C-alpha cells in the first residue's frame, strides 16, 4: 500500500498507509459486529477519499 501511495505523491506515504490500515482494521471489526454488506459498500468510498486526499497537490497535513 505504501508503494502505491508513494506513486501518487512523491512525499512520504507512511501517514497515508497508517490511515489505510486504521480504516481496514475498523472495517474488519465493523464487519464482524455490524452489517458486513454496509461495510463492503462504505469502505471503498473511504479508500477513494484517502487516495484523493493523498493525491491532492494542495498543502500537506502536519502528520506526526
């Protein structure tokens, strides 16, 4: 995932990769606890938003 995000933006992709892992872990837990169909529908939108935010050439976020 880090390599894919690095291709989108030449800066470090570690924060975006960590965000993706957090989203994935949350989706896995939600799929077990709630409605898996809703998770399958919602998760790709979150990934699209993450990729869009990471590809945006605007100001970068102050990641720790």
